[in-house]
C-alpha cells in the first residue's frame, strides 16, 4: 500500500517514542484506512516487535506471540515454544524493555480479545505492576472501531486511564488522494474522489492509466472484484444485524435524510428504532448528522439531517446496491 500524507500521525508517534518512558497508545480506524502501513513505516529503524493477530484460537494466538517474543530475545525461533499463559508472556516482555526503548505493536488487537475476553484485564495487571516501569512503547491497533472503543478506550475497560493517547486514523482528504490520481485532470480527480473517497486501499484498486469510467466498470461493477462486495464485508465485520443497517444506508443514499423518512423507506421499524441504528452508524463513522449552524443546541435539534460520511459508500449504495442482481448475471 502506498504511504501518503501521514506526516502528522508519524510525528505524534515519534514524540511518544522519544519520551523514553512507558507509553500505551491506541491506534484505530476503519479497515483499509492504512493503519498497518503507518505502523510498519513508523517501526522502520526502531527496535520493535510487530505482532499481527489473526482470527484463530487463543492457544494459537499465544503460541504465535510467544515465538515472536522468543525470537526477538534470543535471535532464533523455536517451533514449539509457548509461554504457559498470557500473563507470563507479558511479564517476559517487561524484562525485554528494561534496558532500551522497545516499540511493541499488536495489530488487530480485537482478534485477541475475541479469543480471550480476559486479555485486557491481564494486560492491565501486568502494566500496573511491571510494564509502566519499563521503556516499552506499546501500541494497540484495531479495525473494529466499536470493539476498540469498548475494550481500550471506554470507561468500563480495564485499560481505562492507562493510555497516553489515541489516534483515530481518518481517510485521506481530497488533496492527498490527488497523488494517486495525478494522471487525471482536476475535474476527473474530483469525480474519482466522489467515487472512491480517501481510503488508500480503495484508491490502489484503480489503474489510473485507464479512464475513470473504465475503472468503475472494471474495478467496482465487476462481481469478482474487491470493491464490488467491500461494503457488505464492512457491515458484516462490524455489525450483528447487517441486513437492517444495509437497508438504512441504502435509504440515506437515495435521499432519505430524516429518521421518519428512513424508517418508511427501509422498513426497519419506526423513527425511534431507526434512530438507535443511526447512533451505531455514527459511532462507526459511517453516517454523520448535519444541523444548521444557527442551532444553539445541535444535539437536541430536530433539524438534523443524516448522510453517509464516506464517498465510496454513497456511490456504492446509490449506484451498485440496487443493481446487484443484474450485475451478478
């Protein structure tokens, strides 16, 4: 993935790294926004451990993590080595970070919590006893915005109050995306941004030597292409009832902007029920609520209008979702 326009985020990470005291930092954001690329770029030239969690059993996760720690400590891997428990592995990590700054990245931290719900509590215990006295810069990263906020940022999280800060990595703005589409003229660059938005992984799907229309036909409308099913994958990853959220997002994309209008168009209960779904979508940064600037209490305003916050989702739900049956043939 191309590395573009993340200087501010890199500067923040570098400031944390230079503090030389223990730091616990949270990086989160939507899938495909470039979190992993940012952190791998930051780790270059640093003494670091980079662990990419996967959706597997707790036993397998602990084994993979254990062997990575052992390889860092001993310079060689041992195929069948594993710590007896997560707490033992984290205590060992604390010893590795006693004498020098050690950057430790745990990517897709929610996958670890899915396989072992006690892990945040275990980490909190070892952090309070040992890690906070070390030179570790521990970065927890995740794509599930809801779970990251619940397990690392929320008031009820065992890690609440331990973190040095957090970074919600946003999509690239229009100016930054122009480095991808530099072969297009300005008008076509605007049209490209209106189609794909600022997700680096989406922009990399296009061949900018080809016309925009050809890219849309080949890279979005083709059933075997990555972008064709991407919004469905996103909803299934984040939400328990993707069917209802799908209907709500499609209603908004087609111009229904108030809860009662959305409820009627989507068939998802009444306005009160739809408002609950909209709150979740706002938390996931998929939907935003706009109110007139003249409103003195925006949160209580009845003039609020809902819209999709991501250009690609707007494009997909407006132009792709209604025609999937024909496109699948």
